[in-house]
């Protein structure tokens, strides 16, 4: 009799579990389905897996140049005359591309200095466990002035960045990088995860006229970087971080902050008053972003703000780069158009 009672209990508990599972699956709205590789109580996939999107935003940046020998910091008003950025993007199966450019004549500087241009191109691939993003950024027309406003350079500084960001997610069964970063999925319930980012990069800074005019351009202050003409470097950053998504209304509305902070190195080659030199130098970097909005089966609207900081030392001179971006993205989801391109790389 004991085994009979135990059997009935097992059948009873199994029916309860089956009923709960059926109730859970019935709450999934049209246009969504449960993933095979994640907890469906936390993450859902969209039936329409592709989208195209438009972006409009603003960006303010600054470049600081100084020396360790004295408390002198040349404040460069880099890109602060960029008020507007417009961009476009698409996601089709494993293909994810974005590009953006600055609009002309959106400046607070004098009319004669309005020649700054920017171009950005990025591509990414997002899996359950990791996010890979390659990017290229080109900027020209940088304006340099000191903190007291005593001088202002000609806008002839250029900067180019190319790199790859690899971000590993550790709580991938409940926290969706696809939902937090690219709106490829729906974060149904609130969850977070520790993240780890590795970023190999290449940077080139070009200077036309002297970056630091007299009387500041002194070898006693800047050493071998006096009369700096260019500095280029391959490097690597390692940045631990954390991401979290607050999901509201079963994931329709979301707030997704991320933060990273880390260090690395760069092999800097530069040309100053004594010719070309090469050395290995320390880099520090930090990144914080906030992504929030509406995520639906057909449409999504996201408001995104980000703050990125980098510090690299040439010794004795150093640079600090700060970027602040705010934009609004609107996307529309579509179905597959053909069967030749695979949906996954791996």
C-alpha cells in the first residue's frame, strides 16, 4: 500500500508541474516563443528575428593633453561642435551592421572652425554566451584651446580608432545580452550578470600644426613629446563589468544599465622633437551605459546614453578622452527573406 500511495503522490505532483508549465507557455504572447538554450521564465525569442532601425542623437567629446612634470593641462575642445548624429542599421540572421555620421553645421564654434566630421561603422554578432562588436571611428577637424582661453589652434587634428570588443556573459541562461544590447530578444523577468570584456584596438592621432603652442611647448615639460606630430598604437584592454535588466510589464518595458572598468597596455609610436620613438605604456578605460525603452514583437523604441573614458600615458605627456552620447533608436522587425544565408555562424 505504501508504494501505491507514493505512486499517486508522484502522479499528483507531476500533474501540478505539467499544469504550471502549460499555464506558463500559454502566457507567451503572439510573436514570441521559448528559446531552447535559456530559461523561458526569464528570456523569450521573437518570431520576427530580423530588424532595420534608424538612430538620431547627439555627442559631446573632449580630449585632454597634459604633462606629469607640472600641473599643466591643455584642454582640447575636441568634437564639442558636434551636436547631431544620424545613423542606420539592420539585423538579418547573424548579420548586424550599424553606421552613423555627424551632420554638418551643428556647431557652437566660430564659423571659420566648422570643419569637423565624423564617421562610424560597426558590426556585431551576439550569441547566448557572448557579444562581439567590431568598430571603426574616424574623426577630423579637432580644435585645441587652453583652459584659460588664451589660444585656439587650427582644426587640423585627426583621430582614427579600429577595434573589436568581445564581451562574455556568465549568467547567460537568465540574462540576455541580446535583449540588453541589441533588442534581439525579450528579457521577460529582471536579471543580471557579471561580464568580462576584452578589446584589442588600434589608434592613430595625427597633428598638423603644433599641438601645444609656445610658451607651453617646452622640452622641460613634455620631453621627447615636444612638437608632437603623431602617435599611433596597437593595444589591448581587459575590462570586468556588470549588466542588469529591469523588466516591466512582462518585458515590454526595460531599463538596462551596464558598467565596465579596466586597464591594459598599448605599444605607442610617436614623433616629437627628437624623432620617432616607441614604448609600451599603460592604458585605463571605463564605460557606463543606460539603455531603456519599449521592446515589442513588431516595434522597439530605445533611449540610450553612454559615457566612455580613456587615459593613456606617453610619459611624461598623457591624453584623456571622454565621450558622452545620447540617442534614440526606432526599429521594426521582419521575417527571413530567403533560406540561403544561415541563421548562425557557429
